[in-house]
C-alpha cells in the first residue's frame, strides 16, 4: 500500500527506541513514505550518545538490506532541547494540565519545538498500555481517527479546541495509539523485523558497559510490559530491590518533607 501523494512526506520523532523504530519501519517498508526524522538532544541525558549510535546502526542495516529506503529516509534533523524558543501560551497550558494530571515534560518542549518549526503533524509513537497508570494523563478520550500518510492514525479532536490539552497536542499525530508493545513484537516477528527491533534502545541511564540500568522509567515500563528479557538479570535484580526498598522509602521521605513544608511540589512518581 503506497501513501497518497498529498501525504507522502511524514515527520517522525525518532529516538532509536522500540515504538518509534517500529513506526519508522511501517512508514518505510509498508507504506513507502518519505520520512523526515527528528531527534531532540537532551544535553544532560546519558543515553543520548547511545541513541544516536543505535539510529545510525539501524539506518545502515536498512540501507543495506532494503536499498530503496536510502531515498525515502531523509537525514535526521538534530535539535537541542535547550535551544527551543520559549512559548508562554504552550507553557501555561502545560502547567494547567499538570495541576490535574502527571504528564511528561517532553510534551511541553515538543509542542514548543513544533510551533517554532511550523510543524503541524509530528508523528509521536505513543503506544497503548496493557495496564495504564490512572494517575497519568490519558489522552485517548480526546482523540479521533484520521488518515495520515495513507495510514490510519489519531489526532486530537478539534472539538476540544478550547482546552489547554488542545494547545499542547494539536501539533502531533499518534499512529500507534491502538498498539501495545506485545502487539508490535508479534507484527515485527511476522514481518521479519526482529533483527532491527532488537537493535533498539530504551534506557535513559545506561551502565558503563552500555546495558540498561533497570531503574529508570523506561526500564520500569519495559519490566511491567513483559519486556524484562531486554534487561540483564543482574540489573533486573537491582530493579527489584529499588522498587521494593528504595522507591517506597524515597516516596515516604518526600511526603514527610512536603507535609512539614520543607519540600514544594506535587507528589509524583520519582521515575517519571
């Protein structure tokens, strides 16, 4: 199935992770779309170098084994998060949402980035979760289906135009909103994408020998979604201790500090 000509070019936030790489493969190998990947550099995130190397490795594999993708996959556009221009309307909307739910900070600076670059349809590879956290922002009720690049996707429904949520999420499309990682793994196996998907990276704080740490939020999510096989046994043991002992203690201390006025802020997941 080819993309419709008017939707042939697709903007994709690509990190070298499982979800965004799966979407990249769908766009290139199934829908034959021209893809412009974007990567936002976190100056202080230790995984940045690893993610960039993984993306280069995946590109080389694609170009070697699927030569036609060399024409479809455009050079990755790298931008630093710290260089994104401020936008008070977006930042105020984000803070308003944060007063009601926990929502990742990345949506605030991604919205500012898209606004500054006049990007109106940046594909975000946000996937469905088997066991969603009820304390986290749930975007799905605000979305409606739309055809993007010949592929069924989701956008925030314009009927929510008056909401702060719309001011943040109007820049994005969500093609994986009905897929879990388990479903993506099955599709990848059926289509012979295992080698590429096994190259992907997810941990924010890799160890010195470039193994997943087991305790950052992406590692915790991987464990909770039956992807613990991607984390070495030694780091799974560290993760178990962290979640059973250190994490509850940290939450308890934080709550006490908030109660006595020595710590300001909302109680939230320290791994977020």
